[in-house]
C-alpha cells in the first residue's frame, strides 16, 4: 500500500491512477502497474433513467435490471389502459412515478458500484 502524493488517500501500489483524485501515480520499481477500476457517474445514471426508464441501469452494466424496469412500464401501462380503462393522464403519472423510482435506483446503484 502507498499514499497518493496528490490527495493522500491510501491505495494499492499497483494502481497507475488514483481512484480517488484521478491523478497519474509515479512508478514504483518492482511493482506491476494496473489501471484503476473505472468509475460510473451516478447522477448521469439517474438522468438517463429519467429520460428512458431503465437506461441508467443499462449504463451501469446491469442490463437485465434495466430491461426489467422497461418491461414493467410497458406491461403495467398496457394493463392499466386496456383492462382498467385508465386515461392518458393517469398513465403519464404512473410512468413518471416508475421513472423516478428507476432514477433513484440507478443513482443508488451507481454509488454502490463506485464504492466496491
């Protein structure tokens, strides 16, 4: 283990870029260099899920989870409009609620991915 000379965070010797500040690390003799794990932007994931439900999860690499959100919106939307005879306003409200839930999930998922 070593400390980043720029931000002071303790990191493994093998990293070429500090996962915390993103600065290149000086080479240490006898240590193989490995790239720092890629980080995802949780806010971008949330915005993508607000635009298209489930897209934030797909951006984060959780494709099946994102597709599940999208399928839920379509199936429940069809169910509500055909069987319960909901009007367009109620369907839009439902879609917005699911999009907000999807965005919150994408943001939380992005934060947890960056911590691991």
